[in-house]
């Protein structure tokens, strides 16, 4: 039991760090100031190079380096992350930020439903309650802006959410290390972007921001988030993706002087408090279960 408890704490810390790192993704995309396909080309290309370089160094020094794509499950996860990368960038350019973050918040619901249906992991009541509070918080944040985005962009955002939830569920079911799989999965969107920019050329005003995004932010964020399902449930991992919903508007405010609204502050507070309370409850619940097991089986 102590080992399991330790794994759960590790999973919470890993996914929290990955979710926190991911919050600068959209601000860096905006700072780069480029067209859709150019941004996708540079973002996925630098991510792929960084992932392969890190894996090669790890492999050189240790035979225990994780596989890039562990079997059929790895192929499925790589395909989902690759497709998710394409539709996410497409959504950024075709719908409002408010609609985008609202739809991405449903990642928790989709992950919970997929885990419940395919893995028979029924969410605990506390997790279901936390999910409801988080959805309520996001509704407050974007309530005034729902319906202003284009339908195509909204559908792309929804598809992005489904891809992430599906990848989380498959990773959870396989129990395999998918840290590098989520990164090398960008080879598919990179190939598509190469084809497109070969026709139009690269148009990025400040490429260093998107290089930072692809070479540093994406590898760290997705390596941590993709490994989270090894230790904690899919819905728990999905909740940490909502850190982007909370903090991305704050970074946008600091960088572009776009002050968050009163509703954004209220909804963001609800999300942060819910995440903290739920994580603390999970840790406390683990201690109670460990203590109960020690009483039943003193040896």
C-alpha cells in the first residue's frame, strides 16, 4: 500500500507540473505571430527534434530508457496526439479563445466517461463533484462569450479534446510509459505541415517564441502529462489540463495587457480551489486507506 500511495502522489505532482508548463502554450503561439501551417510546422518540428535528441541521450546512458512507441497501444496514442496537435492549432485560428478553453474543459468529462465505459473505472463521488465544480467554473469564465466563435473551430476544439481523452484512456489501460510517444506522435502533423508550407512558405514574425514552445515547453508538458495515467486515473489527469484554462488568460493579460474579466477571476478561483481541495482529499484518502490496511494486516 505505501508504494501505491507513493505512486499516486507522484502522479499528482507529475501531471500538475505538466499542466502548469502547458499553460504558456497559447501565449507563445500568439507571440510568434505566424500563420496556421507555419506555426504547426515549427512547433511540431522542434518538438520532434527535441524528443528524439533527449531519447537518444537517455538511451546512450541507460538501457532502461522507455520505448518511443510501445506496441499497438503506443501507435494508437501517437496517432491521437498527432491528430490532436493538428486540430488544436486549427481551433486556435478558427474560434474564440473563450470557446476554445470552454470546450477543452470537457476533457475531464470525456476522460471520465471513456474510463468508465472501457476500463470499468467508475469515478469516485468526490471526483465527479470536483468535475462539476470545474465545469461550472469554466462556464462562469466564458459565459458571456459562448456562441461567438465559428462552428468549424468549435468542432476542431471538440475533436482535440476527444483525442486527448482517448490517449489518456489508452495509456491508462496499457500501463505503459507513453512519455515519448506523445512527442514523436507529432511526426504526422509535421509531415502535413511540411507539405503545406512547401506551397506557401514559412510566415512567422518571431520564430524564437515558437521554437521555445516546441523545443522546451511541449516536451516537458506532454512527457509529464502522458505519463500521468500510469499512476492516477484518467479523469484526474484530465483535470490538470484545465490549468491552461485558468492561467493562460493571466499570461495573456501580463503579456498583451488584455485584462481578464471579473467572471474570469471568479471562475479561475473556483477551478484552482477545486483542484487543490481534490488533490488534498486524494492524498488524505490514501493515508486513511493505508492506516486501515495496517490495522487489518499488522504484519
